[in-house]
C-alpha cells in the first residue's frame, strides 16, 4: 500500500483540518503528523480508500484505520484528542 498522494489526501481534507487544529500535533509534511518528537499518524491509499496508520498512546507499533468512512474518522479523531491531552 503506497503513501497517500495529494488526491487521496484531498478525499479526507476535513479530517486533516481537524488534526491540524489539535495541539501539540505538528504536520511535518502533508498528511504526516508528529506528536512531540515522535511520528504519530500518516496516511496510505489503496484504490479509492484512504487509511491512517496511527500510533496509539503507550504503544510502539502503528495501527491501521480506514478513514474514508465517518466511523474511522471519528475513531482517529478520538484517539488523537486523547493523545494530545
């Protein structure tokens, strides 16, 4: 699965805007966010779907969420808000 390009990131533009509003998340490159000094979430594309690889609080490995669904986007935002506390 390849990293998400501009077109794929455009399909989740609202989600990206919500992530950009969270502090202390920092967008290092389009669609690649760091929490403090550690990679936190980045995006991949597969056909028409967009996936987020997110590192849950206290874990060393990334988990993959399908974020072309409202449920996946809500889950990612909930995780990110918790991590930013």
